[in-house]
């Protein structure tokens, strides 16, 4: 799945304390994720969204934090422990060609990462297979890096496998869409 992957050391540039002001997980995902939900953060980086969702799912829910780089997953584990949600977060190292997971989930976040994979269609098919009926996929891409036409092409690929556009949330510095599995 990896094409041009952001090196784990560079993630500190955008995954920092100021990000809470720009991309608050409670505001972005709170209407999709609640107590008891199972959520996945694919391309989780250092766990900003995974930890935010772990606070939303409560003790009966869980979050699967998926990333290619083991260094990222180690940071996720440390941050989840410090946030008191480590028992809700499971890390999973994917391969370069596949997320290597088929566990059913209610909600998936793919934040600023779809543009890093060489075959977005393949990724979307894998994510679609993980979503329960009625599940949602929240995808956001950096508007300063990804062209709107490429983002719309990704949406069409999702529609081609049976996902429907549920919402077009406003996400700062981003193009955003929520796709639903009927």
C-alpha cells in the first residue's frame, strides 16, 4: 500500500498540541462514534485520531490503530497509555500491500493518508470489507497537497464498490467526505 509514506519523524510537524485546535476528534467524529463502537484509524500515524476516538468509544468500545511503520505504533502505545486509554486501543502493523485486517468495524478514519497509497481503489475495497452494514468511512485529504479532482476520483472509486456519500464535513486545510456502507 505504501507509495510515498510520511516518515515517522516528520509526523511531529503536524501531530502536535496545536492540532487539537484544527482537527478536534470529538467535533469531527463525535456524531459517528459513541460508547461501545469499534473504530479503526488507518494510517494512524502517532495516534492523534485513534486516541481521540478511544475517548469517544468508552470502556465498552475499542479502536484499532493501523500503520505501516512500527515507530508510529510505538508512539501510539505510549500516548494511549499517557491518555489513560491504552486498554481501548489495539495497534496493528499493516504491510506495504494490505491493511491485513478483516475485523468488522463501525467507523473508519483515513486522515491525510489515502494519497500515500499507490492504489486507492484497493485500499477502499479493503476498508469496505471491514465496515459493518451502516458503517461509515471518514476520509480527509490535505487540500494544499491533494487536488480536488483526485479527491473526487477517490470518492467515485468508493461509490463504485457500493459506498454512498453520507456527508461532506468541513475539515480545516482538508477535503473531507463521509462514505457509508448501506
